[in-house]
C-alpha cells in the first residue's frame, strides 16, 4: 500500500487513534476527491481479532505499525499473512525508533545505552532484527532521549 488508489474501496483494518489511522483517513478523503470509492475503515479491539478477520477474508488488509506486523508475519504459519507494502508517514526521512525504557532516575540509562551499542558493534543487534523481520528498523548507535521526542521533564 502506497497511497489512496491502493486502498480505495477496500476494507482496511486500523487501530483507533494511531498514526496509521491518520494516514488511512487522509487516503480515504483523497480517494474520494479523485472520484474513487472511499476506504471502508474497520476497527477491532485486539490484534487477534484483526488477524482472525483478515485470515477469514472479511477485510482486505490491516494497516499497522511495522514492528508488530513484521512480528506477526515472522511467527505466523508460512504464507498465512505477508507484508504487501510499507509507508512512512513523513516520507523516507522518518526513522522508526525502537526503544528501551526504564524508571526515571534509575541509574540504568547509560548502562542500557552501552549494552545496545555493544549489541550493534558485535552484530547481534542486526541478527535480532533480522530474526523478527525488522532489518529496516536498524540504527547505528543508541540515543538517550533523542531530539524531537516529547520526553517529560526534559
């Protein structure tokens, strides 16, 4: 899925209040503006309900966060589901962030960042991401409170 024409008239599941919902609603509006059928947006309470509905053919696709979708594809029965496309809401410049978190002022932040950097240096980080089909989510170094993220108390 790369834009309005790919989803026009389709039944697409999405999580309520997500960035993916914002994108899908915008695509639906744009599809209508282009004279195409709007998207039939579907909402489900759980990932299990979404994937069951997808597997039963009641929806055409699910637009969700890449890491969760990639995980599902990695653990699903071979050929049951697959990724049909990816889209960055801010264009190619948007880098997804994979995060570790700890209790504020726990003293672990520097140690966790060093551990991630060691995983990157050793190649284990790339192996872990590859195992879960997340190779395109990689980074070259850990960051503590990266710029642009709304961090309370920063």
